């Protein structure tokens, strides 16, 4: 029997899944309802399989969250879905799921899908997804805009959304995965900082190998940190001279 994480944003459904897993002899962890909470649990708990609703709320839908789970933890994911249309399944297949469970489900269908997924995982553990897997088969984003454009398009769930450069505080990179931060939200997407940096307007500058900051939101700085919306962002020795040159401090 396996330790399983449930990622489902409908509380009643999450609790029914949990009860079904208990009846089947598995060990379900407390369900979570978004990708960020799921990743936090996986950092701390020894999970053997993730049951992921395709349509969870938040910045990442279940497909994007499953890709992150595969990339960072190399865990098998089984999708929960009430939709079986071709575009949804085409996107879902990018995450290389170990199965699908269609809602409404029964203990019997849950049992079969989980046994197949766990057997496959035990026989051949899932590899980590590479960044190139994230874009394969996806519709292409809008064409890059001129660097004088006031905004950029960022993938969010199943669509690209417009984000004003003026609203962006900073970008943070974890390996080849970037999180865009505004005052109100965080949007993750797959790209490298070097590629992103070449498309940004002049008010964005590299402060650290993992950070690009919007100097229009910078309120203070010293030799080791810049302050963006009262948040300290580290400054590395490599990027410090150019940053100070751009900020032109006096006194």
C-alpha cells in the first residue's frame, strides 16, 4: 500500500477520495488544494504517488503542477478529471501521467488505476521531466513584443495572460524555472533567466544569478541587498557594479 498526496480544490471530493484510499488500505496525506501547497508537502513527506485534479484553482492548473512534481520530485502522477476532451488530454499527456481517473469515480475504478500506476512506477521509476518536455505539443505563445512594449504575455494554466511590466516586482529563477512576482500574485513559467533578460525593458536588471529586479520598485540598497517592495533581494558581487552604475547613488 502507498502513501498518496491528494491535490483537489473541491473539499467534499477531496474528502471522498481520502475515505476511498483508506478503504483500499492506502495512506492518504491531508489533501491540499493548490500547487504551491503540494510542492511544500512533497519537500517534507515521503510520498509514493500524487493524485492530481487537472482543474485545481490558483496560478497553476493541475497539468502545470504535475509537470513541476515530475521535474522536481520524479514522482508518478495520476490525474483526476471530469473532462476528457482532446485538447485537455493533449496537454495532460505532456506531464506523462501514470493514469487517469474520471469523476465521478468508484472504489473499484480508483483501485484499478492506482494498482496499475504503482506497479508501473515500481517496475520503472518515473524520470524527471526536462525543460524541453514542458513546451512539446503546447500551442505557441504570442509572438515576442518589442522591448518598448508596456507588457508581456505569460503562460498561466491553459492560456497566456498579459502582465504589465510596471506591476512586476522581480523574477526569481530556480534552475530553469522562473517565478514572476507582482504585489498580488506569483506566476511560474519555464524559461531561463538569460533568455528572459534579453526580452525585458531597461528598467529590469540582474541583481543575482537567480534574480532580475524592476528598479522602478526598488526603495533602498546596500552592498549585499536591494529592497523591492520592502522585500530584501540578494545582490551578488558579479552584478553589483552594473547595478550601482544604473542606480547612480550620490553621497
